[in-house]
C-alpha cells in the first residue's frame, strides 16, 4: 500500500529514470485512465521535479503542465529497462512513458489528471492536506498542534486523518503507536502534548528509514494473535475510525 514513504521512493525512482531524458512517446493503455485523450501532451517533455504531498504525487513538466496522481491502495510507479519483465500486463497500465531506453509505468491508480501547475493551488484535495510527515521537524511540530486541536479523536484515527497530518497510512499508524508505547485507542485529550509529539516523531523517523531502505518496521502490523515482541502478550487487531481501518496493538505494553 502506498504511504508517504513509498510515494517518495516512487518520486525518486521517476526522477532517476528521467535524468537527461524526455518523453519520446506517452500512452494510456488502460481505458479507465481519464487522461487517455490528451496523453500525447506529455510527449517531448522533460521532468523538472517529482513532488510528493502526503500520498499525492505531482510530476512537474514545465510552466504549463503537471501530472497529478494518487495511487490509492494498490497503485504504483515503476521504471523498466529494455527486456525487463513488467509487474503486470501492458494493457492494464494507466500510463506508459517511453523515455528511450527506459519506460516509466503506472499501474492501478485511483486518480490521474493533467493540469496547469496554477490549478494545483486550487485543488481542494491538496488544499486540505495537513503538514507532510516527511517534510522535516517544523512540519512534524505543526502536525502535533493539529492533533492536539482534535481532542475528541482517538490517536490511531487522528494519525490517519490526512487533514491533520499527511502521509501516514495504516502500517505506520500501528507501527508508530507501538514503538512509542502508546495505545492507539486513547483519545487525544487523554494524552500529554509530549506523547503526541513523540508518536509523530517516531512515525517520521520510521518513514524516513522507509524512504532510504524500502523497508517497514514489521513489529506489530499484521501480527494479530502472535506474542508481542516486547512483552509477550497476544497482539490484537480491530477496525478503527470512520473507515474502520484495521489497527494492530498490544494491550500489554501500549498505554
Ligand atoms: Zn507488548
């Protein structure tokens, strides 16, 4: 699943693929892709920057054109060299950018559009995003203020709320609460301000490591029924928040 760390890794992968290259041909094989008519506008373009905002990816192709995408649960961007085996069949790809020698490919997205960069500033999906967890200590501090200002939410629910803090998904929600030793079911109002800052700092650190290594902690997520690696109690799981996203926690050592 694409959380902020994965999206940033994809952005870096795309930037590396583009280095010194431009789009020779652009195709949208999957008929579900809304940018299919007009995809040829990408041809002849070089990439200025691959930007991430939370789980959103924005490819900047100059003053007049940007591609805005969200990968949802299953989407992903890949770069393939000649003869390299693709993850899925070509006909299911949302986007194939042939850069001459390397192809940048997107599978399984939920949203993609071509816009003028000025329109990004008016996009409500981007405008309501909170500070990006991967945007440095000042952003993490602003996110802590946002969480404290939502005292009625449970911690696990608040960490997933992209208006309060952008980029954290279901895996890092559980992993950061576990590492911080905090019960994800506690209301924010019952936590100290320091606890809130700490769990966000932990999430930021875990995700920065994810960007560098591609690995996630794997200490609590999807370990339901197994003994906790810290205290030995059985790990529990239950749906949390308005979308009932599964939270994993240890009732023995998360308070
Ligand atoms: Zn435990």
